[in-house]
C-alpha cells in the first residue's frame, strides 16, 4: 500500500543539454502510441499504414488547436494577458474540443482521399483513449487537475503553491483525478477493442461508443476536480457538454448503431491477428450499411 503518490519536483525533463517540457512530451508519446496501434489495426484490415501517418499529420495539429480553443473559450480568464492562450506547454487543453476537431479533420481527409471511411475510423478510434491515457500524465508533472483533499493511499502530494491556489493552503494530498482518468482511458481502450471484435456495432460506429464511454466518465471526474471552471446554472461546462454528446452519440447507437442480425461478423479479430479480412472481402460479405 502506498502512503501517497509524490509529484515530480519539476515539469521539465533534462536529457543532457536538452530540456523537454514533460507536458508536451507526454502528449507526443501518446500520439506515437496511437499511431502505432492504429497502423497495426489498419494493416490487419488490408490498409496501408501510411494512411494513418497522413491522417495523424493533419488530425493531431487540428486536435491541439481545437483543444486550446475549447479551453480558452470555456476556462480562460481574460485578465491573464493576451499571451496566455498560446502557452500550451503550461497546460490548458480541453479534451472535448480536441476530440471534435481531430475526428472531423480525420473524416474530411479520409473522404478527400477516397479511403474506406468506416473501416479506417474503426481502426483508429480505440487508439484515442490510449493517447489520452498517456497524455494525462503531463498534468501530474504540472501538478494540476487534481481533486479534493484525500488521505487515501493513492492520494497525490501537491506542493504548497498549487495547493494554496486551489484554496487548500494547509493540505498536502489530493485525489489524483488525472490518474483516475488515465486509468479509465486505458480500460476504455481495451473495451473498444473488445467491442470491435464482437462485430455488434455497425462499421464506423465505434466512434460513438468512444464518445459515450469517455463523456460518461468525464461527468464523474468533473464532480471530483476542484480546479476553477466556467459554470452554467451552477454546473460545470464540461458536464453540460458531456451530457449533450452522450445524448447525441447514445441516441445514434440506440437507433442505428447495432449491426443488423443478418449481416455476418467479418472483422472479429481485426487489428490483433495476422489473419484479417481484406477490405475487398468485407465489402462482398457486408453491403454498405451506412454511418451518420
């Protein structure tokens, strides 16, 4: 049993003469992991791994921009100065904005290149919570996005300055909400892979499962976090956004998400087996079933 989880003494990682911001490094490692997993899954579906690289080159910057825009419009304080919105290395990325911008950019690029949109999305989607799980560790280095005071064995130690800024000057340990989210995202990654293997969701519909899964957890996490956030009607904006996307994505899953019973399951082990149906075989076995 742990007495508590210590926080890093610095948010900078020194590699000889090179100094790396841990927050940015964790995001970069998350992107790399997501690309590698997506490539493996896409190749198993008969795709070209370079397609994933091309999508990432567009979707990742779009996701970062979308994340920052979402944060600026929902949580940025206008008295912080005009340069603050550009200091991404100090934190402040809104996952909902990044999720929307990245996915929309990926869809646009896939359609532009005439690739198999539904199968390509299904290949990539499980890697999204994997990237988030790794990227969230950057908040640990920055000592931010922690929850309320806690004396649990896994509580995280927070320095005096960030603790005082959060309104708890005499408290040393807090709920590590960033760790909760990271672990949940790892579980969500495994769940999405499993759902994909079952073949019960229409091709291209895995993104809706991801959205519902992440948004549901975010509602709970927002009630534990104590960082300052914009509220509407006394409820944090991220909770409102989570409820909205759950209603939309969940509604699609209920109405159109399930694969019709008369269609065969043809991608049961796609992404984790050397034996996978090619795109051509899939199209013969299962006619176009659509995705919204």
